[in-house]
C-alpha cells in the first residue's frame, strides 16, 4: 500500500516538477542511511529493526491481528543476532514472560516457517527436544523461558489458542529523496 502511494506521489511530483523546474532526481534507498530523526512510536529501535511488545496476553491469531492493526507483523527472527538483540532488550526492560512470534507449522505439520516471510525457521534457538507438537496440537511458535529452571530465552511450539504476549516487527524502512535544480 505504501509503495503504491509513493509511486502515485512521485508521478504527481514528476508532472508538477516537469512544468516548473529544469531538472529533478528521485531516489529510493533502503533504511535510513542519513539517520534522519523519525517518530517511531509505539515501536522501539533494536538492532536493525523496530519492535512493539504487546503486553496483553492473547492467542496467536489475535496477536497477529494486533500487529496488523499497527501496520506490522508478528516478529520473524531472521538471524541469531536479531534474536539476541531483542532478548537483550526484553531482559533489561520487561517482565519474564513468553511471547508469540510469527513462526508456525499451520501449512504443513512439522515444517516450521515464519508466517511473515514464508522462510524456514533457521535460527538455532529451540528449547531441548523442541518443537515436539505435543499431543498433536502445538503449531504456533513462542519464545520465552521454556523450561522452569531455564536461564535462556528459547523457541518452542505451543497451541495457537494459548494466551501469550507478542512481539510485532515494523516493516523495513525506505528513504525517498527528491532533489530539484532550478
């Protein structure tokens, strides 16, 4: 939706500028390369992304809906570094609890993917003997202190109907620059 809006905006700017100015250039860059000040609320910048920590305990489906209402998705940990950075923030700032991710095997039991990007879950942060699809009803992926005496946040499959907090991840930023010469 945002890309369509930007394309339309650029088309109007192009028409307007072509009538008013001799030269102009547009450029779309990934991220925020000039570290421009942005208002990211309610998201918090951690590592290379922006995250929202839902403090209401809801099932996986409601967690996904809540993230979509914010224009984001349930988190998909694409690297161990991203996982560690988010966990570092949680340990320093939040209560010890469990959180929903976008991970699940709803499409094919036993094939765990991130719902947000359809990629296989490749980070090696599963709790011991997980995922196990206990009693054939665990299809959504949570992270937290899975074992009672655990000191590490780990991934685990859980019934999608269980109530957990959740982490939303904002879409990657894009910077649009328009340079005009008179």
